C-alpha cells in the first residue's frame, strides 16, 4: 500500500491517478479528500499533515509514503513525528516532495531553513528515502485562469525573465517510479522543464492552446507581492519574487533528472497548457 499525502494538490492528484492506473494499491489523504475526484478503488482517508495523530490510521498497512512538505504550512509540520509514525506502521520507503530552493536559496528561512530541516528529518528517518526538488510549477499558471477566461489577459511580474518551469505530472511520474521501483534510495532529483520560458511566452502558449490571443500585462514587483500575500506567508512571497525576478544560474539550469528516471524528455509548458486548456476557456 502506498500512502499519498497532499492527494488533492497538483502533484498528489496526478500521482494517485498514475499509481492507480499502474494497479498499485493507494491510500489518498488530505484534509479535503472526501470531495476529491479520484479513481475508483483508491482508499480515501482524511488527515492533516500538521497533526501526526490524524495520520496514524492512514499509515496502517502501508509500505511506502509520498510526503508532501506542507507548502505554505511547512513550518507547522512535525516531520520527525510523521516519519516516526510511518516507521512504526511498517513503512519502509519515503519519497519527499521538497523544493529546488533548498540548495539554491540556503539563506531563505522557508527554503534553506524549514524545507532543509524536513529533508534532514527524512534522511535521518531510517527509511529508504528519495528527495524530489522541483523548480517552479507549470500549474502556477492556474492563477491566471479567471482573467484568461474573462478577459483573455495574463498579469504577472518580470515579463521577460525566464525559468524552466516543471510539469507537475512529470513530478508525479518520477515519484511513482521512486515509490514502486528499486534503485532510487538515497538519491535527490532536481526536476525542471526542458527549456527556460518567460511569463510573456507562457501567456502566448496559453493563447496557442486556446486558439486566440492572450494579452500580457506586466505587474510591478509591489503589485505582485500584494497578490502573493493573499495566500502565502510574507517570507515565502519575498523569496518567490526574488526567484522570479532575479533567478540564479542554478535556478535557470536545465536538469536531466526527469529524463534519467523516466527515459523520456521533460514536458514543455506548451504541453501542459494543451492538456489543461479547459480551465482557461
């Protein structure tokens, strides 16, 4: 049995579907799992990553765990407690969804501090572990869905600063391999897309997928900051804006790890846009 935490998120939802399609027994968990659209045969159990006790029933009978690092709530996670509960339940393998920022932004409290501490707990857990460090997600473009539907407009900062955004479905497929196959214990994989793409070019790709133009409007850094603060803590927002506006060479580097694990190139943003175009119609 494989337990997938964060099963209603962009990576977790795709991972559950990937595992179920492969015939693997899956328990999907999140706070809102009861209302999730998941394949038949997937066991659903609600739990809160910030509450270790709520996870104990979820972990019973499992031998592998996909651990989402908590995102904006990461600082509330008791990672050693979660991993201890997993080990006590018989889990032998853990795959952690971490962040590229652990290595590229070590000075950041959210990345180099909190996310690094969670990685350290995984490595010290006594379980076979694999760490996934993706860069920015292609699915962050869902934040533009309402304005694209209503006005065929994308508003974002740093119009012509590019990053190799990664398709969450690629992350899910790498996670599925690491959860089910041997040979990935003790490894950290950096996951990126196959090319650098700017926000302006992302808007154009959405327009291509829709078959009509999408206008790009550039936000100032302060305007973007105000929008980010609506759903993430200030330190995370500041680090995010710094990465978007002044990425380091490491953050712009194209990683070969997706292709090494999956045996195919990473998917481009345009591929993601075509698959999820319905959200923007």
